[in-house]
C-alpha cells in the first residue's frame, strides 16, 4: 500500500513537472534553419501578437517625434499607451505556447515604456527619454534575434 502511494505520488510529480516545463518554461517552439526559435501559434494568436508589435513600432515612432519636438507630455502619453496597463488578457492557450523568456522580455518591454512615461513627465528631459528609448529597444532587437512566429496559412 505504502509503495503504491509512493508510485502514485511520483507519477503525479512527473506529470506536474512535465506540465510545468511545457506550459511555463519551454513553451511551444521549434528551432528553425535560420537559427531562431519559431513559436507555433494559430493564425489568430499570431495576428494578436503581431498587432501588439505594430503598436510597439507606432509608439517608438510617436516617442521619437514627440521628443524631437520637445513635447515630453506627448511622449509620455504615447509610451503609456503601450505600458503594462495596455496588455490585454492573453488567452491561456497562447500563454502556454510562449516560452518563459519570451513572456519576461515582453513584460520588461511594457514596463520600460511605463518607466519612460513616468520619467518624461517628471524630468521633462529629452536626452534622458531618448536614452531610455535606446535602451528599451534592446528588448525589441534581442527578442527578434531569437524568436519568430510560425503559423499555418490562414484559411
Ligand atoms: C518578447 C519578444 C519580442 C519583443 C520584446 C518585441 N518583439 Fe516585435 N516581434 C516578435 C516576434 C516573434 C515577431 C515575429 C517575427 C517573425 O515571425 O519573423 C515580431 C514582429 C514584429 C513586427 C512585425 C509586425 C507584423 O505585422 O508583421 C514589428 C513591427 C515589431 N515586431 C516591432 C517591435 C518593436 C518596435 C519592439 C520593441 C518596442 C518589439 N517588436 C519587441 C517578438 C518581439
């Protein structure tokens, strides 16, 4: 009896460990010929991630323009629009497919936009904001170097 209980516990532990690895750490990725890891997403999930990406790009453009015009209030507004509060609830199915490091990089990017917004409001220093943007964009470059998205052709 006691041995059976141990075996059952072990099986549960392994299953739990496997699920934890799959859904929290590794995500659903395939290493591709160009050396990047391809997230395996459905067409809808891919569209969701890419739409967020285009918002990032628009925000970067808006911030550069606002800082150039010395309008740091506008820079703050633009940055905050892609801050953490902007993150829509991501479906659990998509969360499970994203590797932990991808999620962390994404979160760090949203947080960095919030930081930029706060400093732009409080310091009003264009040089400082531009420096923050340059640092923040290392997240964009870093993530794009490692990941891409594969999805079956949309119907
Ligand atoms: C956590 C990872 C990650 C971060 C951080 C990230 N991206 Fe992306 N981005 C991706 C992936 C993956 C793709 C899809 C690339 C592919 O399939 O070749 C992508 C695609 C894009 C696209 C193409 C969108 C489209 O419609 O095709 C743009 C534009 C973009 N990113 C801009 C940005 C900008 C600007 C930032 C930083 C402010 C950024 N991204 C930060 C992962 C990231």
